[in-house]
C-alpha cells in the first residue's frame, strides 16, 4: 500500500506536471520549427542539437524565452525536470514575497534587493541539482524518478503526435 500511495503522489506532484510541461514546450518547439523528428529518438537528438546551438558563444541560436529557460537548464529530460524544480521553488518564493509585501514596503532597503538576488541564484543552483531536491522531497525516489521520466516521455510523444495530426496534417499515428 505504501508503494501505491507513493506512486499516486508522484503522479500528481511530478508526473502530470512534467507531462504538461513537456507537451507544451515540445509542441511549441515543433510549431516554431526549432526541432523535428519522426521518432522519439530523432526528436531527442534534435532537442540536443538545438540546446548546443543555443549555448554556442560564437553563433548562438536565439529561441523563445520559454525554450531559452528550458535550454539554460540543459534541455531534454534533465533540463525539463530542472525547469520544473525551479518553477516549484520560485513559486513558493513568489507566494511568500506577495504575502509579506506590505512588510517589505514598510522596511524596504538595499538589503532586500541583495537577498532577492542571492535567493534567485540559490534557487537556480537548487534547480540544476534537482536530484538532491527530489531525494529530500520524495517518499520513494525511484518511483518518483520513474514517474517523472514517464511523464516526460508521454508528454514528448503526445506533443509529436498532436503536432503531426493537427498542424502538419499527417494521419499516420
């Protein structure tokens, strides 16, 4: 029963959000013509290539802000989980910031800006090191990592199929 409970929680906390995030970002990248591929493997390679072009110092390939953020975390599965982790951490910080806004306005000083800047950097580092974050959060880490990858994998496949059927007019799937 413990494994079932951990799996159910993992589906809601990481599986479903990663499915939605993967679907949205991959579909958008396909729609914008940034990636392409007939198979999952081809699509993965196209994402890796785009990530390399995005990070190239000499001739960077500029992408949309959402894709840029994903690729700043590395792209692919690792980058998507890092992006999702960053969003979770930042969301908590933004909520705390908004709830204490009246207190901040009354006591605003340069220290507040410095703390926000440092916290932003620390959140980015925590997101890059997402396995550590999720090992502390997860009931059963192996179930969580498996569910996270399944959400990513299903999101990429769903985006590819939806794109091919709706936008490209391909009815093979």
